[in-house]
């Protein structure tokens, strides 16, 4: 039998490395031990394969969100029903938060980008950056398509350096933005009747491709990050990856996303060294992060704020219910977090933003589903238990709560004589608790 | 870079169950707005800040239509038709019809040339940090990582007020970060009512109140989560009490936010600072002509409807809400002088900001930037990005040198009173 501390520690790992901590999994993994769990969850993991998507209408219309909403629904259902591939899917959404795009691109192309990010989720960062640079949705989102060498569009290359690879202060200047924009010019989209000329007209996403026209690009040598040559996508990415800032930038982002917002420089540097030495293979970096003492330190537990998407998936796992029953879109709207629609090109910020007053409100609304849950099987487990509060906390993976939260659950349990209603109220309160917003 | 644009028709109300009971009616303790007096610094003035995040193109907003350099630099993007001339040099963008009316009534000040000269001045995120924090070094350089509007909130909030600044969004804008923790956020669809079944309602809220109490062992994250819950309970009570607007507003996201702003300001004098982000795609690297028409039409309609409504809201002292309210329209940076090949403009430096209200002495302020591109293709700023925040802080009755710690200058004559 694992001790309470071992259970709490395993819940910590599972909350970070998976999307849905189902009841019993914490105990099961804790019985295997920490190192065996890491081997299973991280070392043996593969990138997810996403070969399908929802059916899209593909009508070109600025105001038509149906396809986008279908994509969000598709993805939330997929994530709520994962079997394995946990960390690969967590990394897929990490990359969505770094290499951002949004509904400026049609949903069908966002779906293709999603499949691309999945394919590389645990692969190689160099290959990922090269492919994302000419990805269709990215070319649309950051204005790479139709950028001419003579007066190039600076949007993509600036964000490529500032947000995707080097970070502010990462050693580039406005001159590198200008030369990089030249180097990446000449690309456009063709085929599939995209963009259609008239509103409402159909386009065919599977036939759209990215093409490069030398005559629209820039054939003269330019100096980009100190390297003077005729540049292209490969040489631009390779040159960026030679910068020492790159591995540090990604290592810091990864740590901030999965562990807590303020890693020490020493921690970042040690992870960056692993990343660089593996020639930007993603899995060794991830394995090093999860095995870093900072991750296993007790202070790391509950130090991370859940994104609303994770809160929703955690609630669905705790209630053992179909995610659709929560009305995910309304929840996302009230939290201001929409998958595939980050607030800006820097992605969804990590941390306290998702603890604001309105977030508690959204979580409280989410918890109300407890009052509509069928008697079996979840409620029954709680109301048949000798320790309904303990069982509720176990079901919601809350192994470490503050004395106030425990006291309020106990008080509520004492106040309600109907065992079914007691179970409902306890589940709802656990999901609204401050601790449920954290992981 | 673009801003969020939500699907229409999905609102939080759509999943609020019927039969909810007013939080205010049942909640025990902790009222949001106690009747105590505001701090001595209070001037009873209200500031609504609208951010055009992404970097609105100032040059096509306030158009120097008598200058050939403008037309030379923008063969496709220069606006020739439908100009709303305000004098023989400048015109508003054709979609700014309400702004033009307000300008003609002497209520709009256009501040020309605000920006920063800095190696990172073309980064959205460097400039967001500067614009919102009120310091060129960003939030690491301000006390408590506060923003300048947040510091105005700190300096004006009464000690008994639980909330004195609101971001009209699902989360607090960094600019509204306070030390006093009196800053919260609310969506325009929030009505403060939780759909808890009646039999549980009182116990449920009492339990939430209890869970929000701090414990000495709380980590900083858990403390922040508890403060969020406390803020939610206070805010719920306030939101159930606000007077809904029945004025006419356009059916747009920005207009919904401005209608919400009017409702809040009409319902309390304890929340002197509101922040909202206008809906739109302001980072117009491509197809700028289309985006700007949509952006500015939505902004203009919302501002026009807001001022029409607040003129009619009479306060206890006999004045109207319009007498006490100023709207500031700001953006992190402007755009390049020349257009690019995508029918757009890239990141630039100098921009134009607007201040609107009855207290404003309408007209043009600041030196206009010369229409000559610097080495980055940009217009060179003529006044600091922080001079307008400095001037607004002073008008609000706060100490401008405390609000803008790196220093700023008053824009002379911007306000009548």
C-alpha cells in the first residue's frame, strides 16, 4: 500500500503528465513506484497520431464559426477519451501554446496543423520548426503567404524569433527581422479554390498546398543572425538553432508550462544543455524535466495553475461523465480560454490569470453538473463510503487540501442527511474549491 | 498578433440554469461596497481605458490628408474617399462618424506621436509591458508588478471598498494589477447568479466563503486561488445589483462591453477605473483596409452609443455621468509609414491616442511626427508613451509622479477642469 505522501506525489506527476487522472490510476501508478511511472509515462511515450478530424463545411465566410466549434468539440472529446498517449497529447498542447495559430485560418487548416503538431509532439524541434514555417494555417496566421522579397512581411519572422525560438533579448535585432523576412518571402498558398472569391463559396482544404516562387522571393545574399548567404527556410531555422538562446528559451517555456512559473537559471541551463546535446530531440528534454529535483520537490505540488481546458477535463474525469454534458463551449467562453484561439500570438499565459474572480465563477458553473449526475456509479461510491469527504477528495485527485477546504466539506457533509444529495454537494464543492484550479 | 473574436450567440447565460436566487439576497457578510467614504484623493471621476491591442495604424485613423508623403508611402492603403476632415490638414477615418461628431462638439483630444524609442520598441510584448505598466522597463520595474491604471485604483480606493477597478473580460489585464488587490474582472454576460439548486444555495455559498479563507500554510498559488474565490463572491453580489442598460447599442462585442461599462458606472461611484480591450484585429500586417474598416466601425459605434447613454444618466449631485467620465483609447505602438506587399503595414513606433469626454478640451495635441521613415520604416515618436497616462493620473486626482514612477509630463490644456 502506498503511503498518503506517495499517493500525493503520484497525483502530482499524473496531473502534469496526463489530461485525465481517473479514479484508481493514482493508486495503480503509485504501487509501481516513481521511476517505473516515469518510464511508462515519459520514456516509452510516442507522439500521438491524429489521422481524422470533424466534418467541416469549408464555406468561406468570415462570420461562420461552425467549423471552428466542430474542431473544438472534436478535440475535447478526443482528449477526454484518451487511452495512453498522455504526455504526447500534453506536449501537443504545449506546442499549440508556443507555435500559435488561430481562426484567422480556416478550421480545416487548423486541423491539419494540429495533426502536424501531434506528429512532432515528442519528435525533433528542428524538424518541427521547419515544417511549421510553411504550414498552411501558419502562413495565413502570420502573413507569410504572399510575402514578396521586394517588400516582405515581417510578421512571421519576428514572432518566429521572439516567441517561437529565441525570446526577447535572444540576440537578434530589427536588421535580422528585415533580412529574415526577405529570406522567408516567396511562399504562397495554391489550389483548392482558396480563398474563394465569394462569401459562402466552398473550398477544398485537402487540395490546398504551400508553394514557393523563386521570383517572388529574394535571391540575393542577406545577413541573418551573422550568417551571410542566400537564405531559405532550412538555413533560417538552422541558423536560429545555432543561437545559444534557443535551447534555453524552449527549456524555460517547457518548465514554466509543466512545473511552475519561476525556474532558476541553473535549472534552465541544465535542461537546455540536454536539449542542445540531443540536437533538439524533445523527449530527452522532457525526461530530464520530469526527473529534475525541482519537479519532485514538495513545493512543486499544487504550484501550477490549470488552464481551463485542463480543469474541464479533470472535472469530466472526476465525474466519470461525457464531456459534452458540461457544455464545453459555454465554459470556454466564460473563462476566455478557447482551444485553437489563443488571446494573441504569445499563446495562453501560464499562471495566475486563470485564478481570477470570473474563473471561480466559471468553475462553479461547471460544478453544477454534480446535481444532475445519475446515481451510479460515481455518487454511489461516495454515498456508500464510510468517509464521503475522503472519497470525494480521492475522486477529484485532491490529496492535499487546505484545512479550510476540508472543514467546509466536512461541515457540508454533516449538514445534509440525504446521502445522495450529500454526495452531489460534496462533488460540486470539490470542483469549485481553490485547490481544483491548481495542479 | 490578433485579438480574440468570439463566436456570437454563446454566452454564459446559455448554461445558467433557471431558478437561481440572487446572491445578494442570501450571501452572509462581505459586501462589496460598504458605505464608508472614499479616500481623500477621490475626485469622483471615472476613467474608461480602451486598448487596441495589436497596434492600431494611427496614420489611417487620423489621416494627414494634405501631405503628399502620406499618399506616396501608401499607394494602395492611403485613404482618399470618405475622409471626415476635422481641419485642412487632418481627417478621421471614414468609419469614425461618432468620433467626428464628438470632435466637432469639442470633446475629443487626439494626442499625436506617442511612442517609445528603444531597440525592442517593435515587439508587441515589450510594448504591451511598457504601455500597461507605465514604465519602459515593464512590470519588473513597477512596485508590486502593478500597472499604471492599477496604481490609480490603489491610490483612489477607499479602505472598505473590496473592488475599485474592473477589467471587462474573463481575467484582469496586467495593467490593472494592484497592490491593494482591489482589482477584479467581469464578463459582460456575468450576472452574478450561480445556478445552485435552492435547497443547497445558502450552504453552498457559505462553504465557498469558508474555502476562500486564507491559511498560514497556503502556498502563493493556493493563496491566489483563494483570493480569486473571494473576489468572485464579492463580485457576484455587485453584479446582481447593477442597473442594466436599456439604451441602444450596436450588436457588437465592443458595444456590449461599453454598455456594460455604462451600467457599472451608473450603479456605483466606487469603481473609478475600467479597462477593456476593443474587439478587432489591429495587427494589420495584411488586408489592412478591410480589417480597419471593421475595427474602427465597431469601436466608433460603441463609443458613440456609450456617450449618448451616459449623457442621460443623472447622478445624485445633479450632474450626468458624462460630466465625470473620460474614455482613453490607446495602443502599444503604431505601424510603418509605408505599406507592405500584403496590403498591410508592419510594426512601427509613433501612433495617435484619443481622449474623449466632456472634461476634455477638444483638439490636436503633441507635435505631429514627420512623415519620414526612420531606419526601421517607422514614424519617430514626438512624445513619450507615458505622458498621456501621466496626464490622466493627474486628472483622476492621483499623484502623477507616483503613478508614472519613471516620470512623465503633463499634456498642457488637455482637460477643461
